């Protein structure tokens, strides 16, 4: 588990607590509420009940329902057996979401798919192996596989070393050729956030310190003279896109919740709160701004949606409350 440090308790209104933990909520949200907001331990009956339900009902179960017996999800004639394309319906993207939702390798469906992913990457040497990796794919892969319980796997260990080795001199990372990092290259730091502190070697600890400084010095949002609008919208799944909530989640999970340089991002987060106490998703990915440049896609893209945008979102709300629970000041603005 990550280095999650609960600080001052977040005040949650009774109606909001019921909305997040009642039967209509997803078990992944219930589990996160009880552990990350209430701080309950694994032996608590509510925590055990929610944990058992993940993958049996709700969002994770819905994703697993469409898995093929060999571990794959949907493929197309243009990309037969591909684990990465088309986005975002094949194995790579489904595993990222399942890891976020709390699944692990104890479930044979997850284990089958995760081992297929690691085998493919280790044989082809194009992603996790670090031969010609990209921080978006490699960081997401490490983050996902560590959450599943594969920290000690040789592919994961080699990939961690690759993330350290490819960090820029300014402390950031970049998916494209560049001498400098970018806030968009968040996946390496997010992967390190999933490594338990006692399992981080000196190289990883130094990389975390440099990476955290890169983000904090930029207040998680300051890069260039023009602000990129999608960074100020909340999304889930994030896939490989950055937004300010992604930055807050990563930095607070690494133990930087009390750093004063988070103040502008925390103000942004509180300003996003709706009058009823919830947060909403603002858009599905890919959420690109054509006026400020974007990404070139190979092949079709199929958005993966768990909740509709512009409505109260349980996932966005538990994400936001968890960030506030890991900061020094989680009280009202």
C-alpha cells in the first residue's frame, strides 16, 4: 500500500456519508471511504464487506464481465490480440482501471491478464522492459502491477530502474524527446507512490524527492504562459492524461500533503466542490483542446466511462475527500 498519512479528519455531512457508503454506491468507493476517510483497519466488518464485493458487483465486475477466457478484452481486425490498441477498451486500459478500483492478483481473472501483459512486454521489449519505453506506458504499468501485488516481479523491478534512469535533470519526465520534464509526465512519480516506503531503495527515494520538487515548484499547474484547459477539468479514467487532481493525488500519497506549495491546487479543488458537497467529473478522455495542440491518435478511440460527466460523481468525490484527508488543513475554505 502507499504511504497514505491521514491528518485532520475530513468533515463529511451525514447525507454525503450515506451516498458514498450506502448500497447504491460502488464497493470500491465504500472501501476507500472506510479506509481513507474514516481510517478503519482491515479487520473492520465494513472494510471486509466492501473489499469482498469488489469484482463481484459494481464497476470492477462490469469491466471483468467482458473479459475473454484467455485474459484479453475486445480486439479488432486492425489490431488482433493487441494489448494497447484500440484505446481504451483493450487489456492495458482495463487493467489500469481495475487496479484503481482495488483489484489484485488474488483474483484469477486479474492474474491471468496481468501475467499476459508482463509476458508480452518482457518478450517484445517495447514498454515495461525499458528498452524503448515511454513514461506514460511504463509508469502506468508499474503503478498498476504494484497495486496488483507484483512489486518483486523482474519486469516491474527493471521498469522501476528505467523510470529512475530516464528522469530529466529538472526532476520531471516527458513522454516525447525533450531535455526537460513536463507536468504531463506524471506517471513515473505516481508509480513510485504505490511502492511501500520500506521497499523504496535510495535511488527511488532520491527520484521521488526530485520529482516532488518539480511538481511543487510549479504548484501542480504552472507550466508555460498559457494554461491548458483540460488540466483544470476532473476526469476518470485518466489513462495517461494529467489534471490537477491527478497531481494532488500523487503528491499527497507521497506524503507531501502539508507542503504550502499545494495551496493553489487545493483552492482549485475546493472551488470545484458543488453546493451539495460532491464533486463532478467534467469530461471523458480524450479531452483535448484543439486550439492549444493535442495528441495524434493511431486508430479509433473508445472512451471508457464509469460515471457520466457533469453530475455528482462518487469517484471524483472520494478522490477529492481522500486528498483533503491527506493535507494539513482539510477544513472548510
